[in-house]
C-alpha cells in the first residue's frame, strides 16, 4: 500500500488533536484561542482538499477507506472549529468593546 493515504490520515488526526487541545485546553472564555482555531479550521479544509485530490489515485479498497476516514475526521474538525469560533466571536467582540470603553478617557 502506498503511504499517501496514510500520511493524509496522520495529518487529519494531528489537526483534529491540535483543535481538540485548543478547544478543551483551558477553562473560561476562549477569546485568545479564536485565531488559532481559525487556523485549525483552515488546515482541516486543506486536509479535506488533499483527500479529494488523492481519491482518484487510490486503487485499492484500504486506500479508499483511509481517505474516507481522513475526509470524515477533517470534516468533523472543520465543523467543530467553525462552530467554536462562531459561538465565542460575538461574546469576545462585546468584551473587547467594553474594555475599549473603560480605557478611553471621558470628555
């Protein structure tokens, strides 16, 4: 078996692990993690594109199953990261606005 589908699976799992570590790594509000989660979502989309690019070259059933697993892991990671960012984006922008208002001098 060629190693390309296996490498794609390893990349997908590493991106998913990094995303999970960022999402569950700290307690409280995750405003500082939003850019990192956006990068993980972009990398998950890259892994999905890699799966689509390798699918026509997969000749055996195990290769196709590895690519399907990579695609599934990438899709779940992309969905979870996008949901995470959308959930906390509004809250974080409100907090930043409140901080800006407290630091600006009143006239």
